[in-house]
């Protein structure tokens, strides 16, 4: 009897397919396929971890910048509050001085000096007595009013500046003669 070639061909095809499957068995390729799979997966996981580390580093830097900005904002706010405290204190001092000045009876009585509205320092060119106001020049009057935080226009007359200063320090305005 002669061998059946068709049967032999089919059998050899089946054996070939079976042998190709054996390549995936770790014991036959000394585990190198499985090892390569682990290396590839390990590499992918390392890449993911690196991206997570970069993201966390970026988040930390953002938080550090925000913390610095917040600290700077609080410092600026503290300085503004200190400035407001000074202004409030100066306003209180000046209100007491105005009340005392409003009680003066004569032009030669001593004035209670007012302080600069921002620095709380005594105004250097502040008049000593109500009569002293009448001897002040326009620039002197503007300087004192400026330290009190009062803006005066250049078009204001010296008499207008004197009246404004009198009112600002608690004195009654002088009656204008001829009015």
C-alpha cells in the first residue's frame, strides 16, 4: 500500500501549527518572550510614573508660587492696614485738636496743632495762634492744607485759603468785610 500524500501533508501542516504555538511557551525560548513582555510593561509603567512625577512637580511649583503670592498679598494688606491705622489715629488726634481750637475765644490764644493725615507727624508750619493765619502766605497756606490732605486749586485766593485753613483746624471762618 502506498502512503496517502494528502494525509501526510495535512498531518505535517497540523504538526507545523502545533510547533509554531510552542514558540510562545516560555520554557522553549528560555522565557525571553515573557521577559520581554515584562520589560515592555515595566517601561510603560515607568513612563506613566515619570509623567505623574512631572505633573506633581508642576503642581508643587504652582502651589509654591501661589503661597508666595498669598504671602505678598498678606504683607501688602498688613501695610495698608498699618497705613489706615495711622490715618485713623491722625484723624482722631486732629478731631480732638479741632474741638479744642473751636473753643478759643481770642486771636492770641494758642492753637492746638494738627498732625499730618498720613504720617501722624506734627505739621511743622502750623500756625501758633489764630492771628498767625492772617500773616501766612499762599504757599504756606497750601503746604499746611496739603499736609491735612486738603487740595486747593491754584485759582483760590489767599483769603480763600485762609478761610479754608480756619475751618479745617476748627476755627470759625472770618466774616468778609464788605460782603
